[in-house]
């Protein structure tokens, strides 16, 4: 799973998993302006959301976007929640 840097040369982020690991790209957390990729990963019957994120030093706008995405992930992926996100 990867997200290439847009409108700039080089870069991008990726998540690479072993072929025995179950993983699903969580495209619903992709946000324009944030260089990040997210995956739902299951290892030994333990499920978690992992991400690969790059934020340039001093990029406050990207930090705000990151904070919003993490809030959404925590809200939607909670095992105690039945929001149906």
C-alpha cells in the first residue's frame, strides 16, 4: 500500500507487510494534503490500524490534518463503538 507525493518530486509513504499478514488498505482515511497511508492489519488474531506518515518540519497544516485523521480513526475503529463508520 502506498501513497505517492503529489505535485512534488520524489517521496511518498508506504506500508509493506509479510504475505502471511492479513491487511486491508484503509482508503477512507486518505486526505488531500497529508502524505499518509493507513492499513487495517491482523497478526495472530490481533487487529490494529497502522499508518505511515510524513510531515515536513514546521508544516502545521499537515499536523492539523494528521490530528483530524487520528481522531476519526480512534472514533471509527474503537471496539466499544457501534457507530458504523
